[in-house]
C-alpha cells in the first residue's frame, strides 16, 4: 500500500559533504566576482523568462533554474571549452553558464528565427556545437545515456576531454541511468554525473520516490565513487567538481556528484507547487540563497563594496533587457522551416 501523501520534513542547513568545506583561499577575488556575476545573470534571465511566460510570449513548457545557480556556475569553472555539457529540460542556466548568447537563448524561448534552434526547439531543446552544449532534453533521464556516449567519443578519440552529464533526483531511478553507469564504469569513460537534487521530482519529494535518499551512492554497484555536495554553495561545488573532473580526465572513469540544491519556483511554470509550504521556500531563500552567500563574502572580505555590486546588477539587467528586446524584434520562423533538420525518405 502506498504511503499517505504527507509533506516530508526537509532540513534546510547545509548538506554534509564527504569532503571538507573549501577554505577562504579556494578561489581568487576575481573568480568570486565572476561567480557572483554569472549566477546573477542566470537569476535575472530566469526572472524575465517567467514574466514573459506570464504575458503569453513564451509558449510550451518552461522550467526555471532560480535557486540552483551555484551548481552549474561552480561546475563550469572546473572544465575547459572542449569538454561537453548535457542536461535535462531545466536548462537555461546551463546554456548561459556555457557562454551561449542570452539573445539567442531568449529568441528561442519566444520561438523566433534567431534562436539557437531557429525557433523550433523552445525552452527544452536548444543546442550549441560551438559551446559544446548538447541540450536540453525533454524526456526524463534520456540525456544520461547520450552524455555517456559523449564521454565514449572523448575516450575513443583520445582527446582527454570529459562529459558533464546533469540530471535530477526525479531521473535518478530510471533504468537507462543505471545502464549508462554500468557502461561508463566498464569502459572507464570520462563522465561526471551531476545529480541536481532539488528535493522534489515534479511534485513528489525524494523521500517518497527513492528507496535510498543518498543518491550519490547509486553507482556503488558499479564501483563508481560519489559524494554529496552542498549545491547552494558555489565554492563547495567548485571544490568537489575539481576533484571529480580530475578523476575522470585522468582516466579513472566516472564520478557521481549529488548536489543538494533547491528550486524556488514550481517544477514548471504551470506548477503551483502546493506540495510544499511557503515557510519552507522562504527559509531557503532567506538562509541558503547561493547568490546572497557570495555577495556576503564579497562585502565582508572587502573584495567589493555595495556600489560595485549595484553596478554589476545594472550591467546584468541591461544584458537581459537587450536580450528581450532583440527577441521581440526577431522574426518568426518561415513555415518552410517545418521541413528542415528532419529525416525524410526519398521517394
């Protein structure tokens, strides 16, 4: 018999990691400012995307990354431009962290010709070969075998690159995920599996959906090392990410990082998120916000003052506003685009 639909108690304090927390010297002042800027860009971009969706200017599905910014920004700092990145449908933050143009991302969200998929992919299906970003995938867990395949290509070509393969707690128990992990371990593929555990897969808490909530242990049967990381702390993410990427790049095979994070919005824009309390969300916002954490470090360490941070915020808002303006003036795709980029049998 299924358990009653009770709201589980969620602990808000920082997640315990198997490794020590990073020290004050783990990053340079310039890196810390860069982290702040990159996370703020994702936050402001997603806020505007939510507004445009409410105005009917973005159609289809739209999953916002607000609250989880530290994960992708921290991980992106551990790789080079030739490494591959692939993720699920909560993907706008990953695109921006990879260096994709906000104008192209916003154009795709609004279904315009100048979007990364020519206006045909929408929120969940954008790609950039130039930035080695391979999507954006709408099927739960489907990107994990593909990300493993990218790692296989790296090893086959002998180029020493790695594949960062992101998926959520809702994907962690998919059969194809286990199959991919088995293959990665068997062939020692250079892949880092990043589980973005935001505690709710759609509307179901991880406690009610997974027999074990220690998701970083999912690779133990295949001999894959893993660890749990405070995904609300960009410095903790970077420290663990450096360790995992070095492991994979050195030829030791896959590594699992379970990022304990939290999304402030619903699963998608159509989700009222009634399965959790307002107090729970507010507690994360007020006590664990990843951007505020870095902002506080910058100010307390006298690495930046209020005026400098306000200037950064102004620059970011202009970038996002310009992206919205660009997207609104971009033409819609020509109907003939329906017949491009598809496989058609010759007759």
